[in-house]
C-alpha cells in the first residue's frame, strides 16, 4: 500500500472472543452490581445477585483461558509499559487530534499494536482495577467461609468498600475506553478491527514506534 | 461422592421414619392404640370431680403426677440457667394482665392442677398428686374445659353464667375418651394467654386449631397435620420449648431416631442448617438469620387480632350512668374497658427484628426502673458477633403499667376478686395496689404512677408456605428494609457508602462529559477543516 501499511490480522479469533465476552460480562456485572449496590431499581436484588455471581464465575473461567492464551502466544508482551513516545501520544489526543490534518504519532505494527497510552491504561486496568475487584469480589463470594479461612474477625464493610470503589474505577475505564474507540479516522476503524480482527498496520520489520 | 450420597439417603430415610413415628402416633390413636380407655374397669365410675378422675388415672399411670409435678406447667417457676433470674408465671410481670399473685383463682384457671389459690405457697406444697389435671391435656371429646374463675377446676354442677345455664362437663365420658394431646388441648390455654383469643403471643391463637396451609404449613391438615407435641415432644411429661431460655439453634443437627431422648422444638431439629435445595445461597444465611425471620413474614394471620397496646393508666372510667365504660371499634374489638384501660389490636403484623441469643431477662418486681424513658419489661442478648445469636422476629407489645414513683419499680396489681380491694370490683388503684403489694410482700411507698413499657415476644409459630416467605429484596433494600434495625452488620443492597457513591458517580459524569466535549470539538474542527 501507498502509505506502507499492510492489512494484517491484529486481533486473533480467541482474542476477539475473549474481548467481547469480557465486555458483555463486565457490562452485565456493572448493571447487576450497581443494582445490588442500590444505585438503581431496574432489577430485583435476588436476580441481580444471582446473575452477578454467575457472571463472576464465567468471567473467572474466561480469564483462565485468557491467561493461558497470553503466555502461550507471548501476547502478554503487548502490555509491557513504556514511556517511549508517550508524550507525543498524549499530545496527540489532547491537542493535535482537533487538527484534521494531524496524523497519529504511533506507528502501529502487529507485534506492537498498543500505543504507550493504551499500554498504561490496560496495565492499570489489569494490575489495579481488576485485582481490587477480584480480590474483594472473591472475599465477598466466600463470605460464609471466612471463619474457616481464619478471617472471622474481618468485617464485610471494608471489603464492600473496595469492591464498590473498584467498580467505579471499572466504570470510568469503560466510559473512557468506549469513547477512545471512536477517536479513529474513520471513526469506526478501531471498532471494525476489534470485530473482524483485521487492521492496516505497519509491517513489523519496518521502523516501529517502540525501540527493539 | 458415593459415600455422601448414601449418607444423605440414610438421613432422608431416618427423617421419613421420624415423620412416620410422629404422625403415625398422632393420627392413629383410635385405630392403633392397644388400650381402649372406655373398657377400663377403673374408669367405670360416676366421677364427681377432677381429682377423682386423676386418682383413677394414677391407679395405672402411677408415675404420671410425679413426672408432671417436676415441670414448669406445674411449678410455674423457672430458674434461668444462664442469668440466674427466678422466672416463671409465679414470679414474672407482663404487660398484659400484669401478675398472677393476688389474682389466683382467675389466673390459675390455666394451671395444670386443681385449686391453686395462693402464689405465695408453691403448687407442690399446696396440692397433691390427685390435684394434677390430666384431662385438660388428654381429653379427646373436646368437651372438657376449666372454668375461668375456679383455680383450675371445671364446673361440677349446672351454673348460671351471664344469664345462661352452663352444664358441667361429663367427666366419666371424658375420662373414658382420653388420648394424646391435640392442637385443641394445648390451645385451650396457650391460644388465650393475656385474657383472650390471640391477645398475648400473636403467633398463637384459635385459628391454629384447624389452620389452612397458608397459615401454618406444619399444623394444617393440607400440610403436615402436626400437633403441638410433634415439635414440643415431651419427655416424661416435660414439654420442651421455652420463652425464657429459647433454643435458638439445635446444635445436634437433624434428628434421627435414637435410643436417647431428643426434643424437636427448633426448626433445625428436623430441617438442619442447609434446608434450601434450589436456592442454595439462602443456606448461607442460616448462621445469622433465624428460619422464622423469613418464613413467618407476618403474624396474627389467621383472622384473630392480637393486642399491641394496653394502657392500664386510663382504666376506671365510668359512663354517664355510673356504670363501667366499654367502647368497641368498628371491627367489634373492645378498645376501652373500665376494668383494663385502652387497647390497640393488629392483624397481619410485620414483626420487629433483633439479634436474639435465646436468653430472656425480665424486669422483676424488685428491680429498679428508669421512669424517665420507656421501660423494657424484658430484654435479651444477642449480636452479630455472637455465633449463638440469630436475627429473630418479635411481637413488640407496648403499653403502660403501674409503678412506684418513689421506689422506682413496677407494681404488683390486684384486679380479680369479689373483695373490696380488687380493681375490677372497686376501680380504686390505691386499694388494689396496696392490697396486691401486701399480698406479694412487695415494698410499696404508697405513691404510684404509670410508665410506658415495651415487651418482646419471640415469634416462632404460623410458618407460612415457602412461596410466601420473604424475598431477598425485603431486607436487601435501601428503603423500608425489614432489617433496618439491625445496624451492626454491613448488608449489601441496604447499606452503601454515600461519599464513595458521590465521588464515583461524579467522576463518571466528568469522564462522560469530557468525552462528549472532546468528541464535539473533534467534530467541529473536522467540519471546519473539511471546508
């Protein structure tokens, strides 16, 4: 192609399956979770709690596969954080993006498909929000087994606090993430890539945005 | 897995066997009993009095009276094993009729003996083995009744009662038709506590004699058709189950037939602590929430109202003709009686809920009270941190009682009797209280007033069908949670973190507005660039 990009399978079938299942489960868990929390009355507590538990177990199962996939394919390396070109990317999203002539400063390739801002956001998602929500969520799930686990002196209140706080973190991530999907040119380019798996990226042997 | 399955099957089989034993006995006493009492020589007599019948009973059932005289039904005394308080009807005060002492022949009409006239003398000192009333519990004809003012005796001759001649029960026929206790037998006293049908307990009234399944799944003929004694299964005439020391949990687990005696007077004696098969999450609640809390969504559901307010302070008003004033409401309930004061009633009552460890403390006649507030006539222990406690439903009885304004204690009252001092004869608090306190040996300054009181009655009967049990959202809700008063636990759905919620939703809104703003600027700049 003229600009040097090649249409490449960037998101494999499993990755897309994982992403969209996780998206569905997380949206469902936010809906049921904030229902349990009492923020809305759109679903009865009993059904909300049941669906929330079921979704939690399903998501845990999905994660087992996802983690296996990450390590067997080496795709986990896509999430290693970097500050290289971070300033340019931040500048692009905060200023240059409003200039229709501006081009995204990151040269995306198959092996380096996430820009430094994405890497940081996803890493925070996976290392801060997720552990907080899973840790507190598992404690919540096994509340009745606390005495057997030696936690009889723990109180549910701080666990619930962490869980709800992490859920708000998830909500913020979700809003930002959904918005960022539509910052592409054309606007549905990223969404299309996540649905079909294919995107025009630079070949890996070209000069990439990240130091090798 | 195989082993667990077999154990479950064994437990289930034992349970079925247990049920068969229970119901088999209850239903088949006519068919299956090896004894027909109408054929007994000892009972072919013209019995004139209750004690004569008892004497005949004892000629075969030689130990029966000895057994009975050991029980609370007889002694009306209960030495609390935990608190050490001396309780029992002989000692306690309640916020209904108040106290037994000085009102004996009326109150002791529900004593299981014949002729206990004086609370100052113990029943075993006052009465002998022949004075145990076998018939009130074992009559199968439904015709035996103790007369309300004869200290436990039935009528022995035709008597004019309020202008109608009431015939005495046929003691010979009754003696020849005795058997195991039924709901009617127990109900004859226990349904009418507090001076009338359903007045006292709220979960015990005449509607339980033959209840529909919607009222009581265990005792309904459409349900398990149990009797009181199925759960309150006596051991040598000692009936288990107590409101002074309630068995909140049965630590021995599901009962199976064994050689040693085991009472069933708690839900988990038969149902265990994991009774929910389809909604297993509910089993996670049994260590904190009593079965009764969800499965008795309301009490006084059988069409009989229970008293919720009894204000003695207003008693004694006369009408314009100088006769004792009585007022009825539109439902036919008496709301005022000169003899008793003001009443309020309620049906289908939502219980109040509290942690309960089963240990009742009573405010006894010599205990100092704080008359500046509402006096609790009984209190109990329990908390979220106590593994023995459960969240339990209660009937909250409120009212006003006489008390000594100088010495700050509740006062014994004398209401019944044809003497000059009784309140129901003379409507004089001064005379009634003076007489009663002297009779009871209670210290009294002579100055009295009325103090507002509360009294908690644990609810445990009238178990509803499972469809009618509470649902999760009856408690797990921010508004009108049934458990709003249980404040020492965090409850999802009921509790939340207002500050965290404000910050969380605030940030979410900012993120959303920021995204939309960012998007709008992009849109505008793209259009401009496009031109």
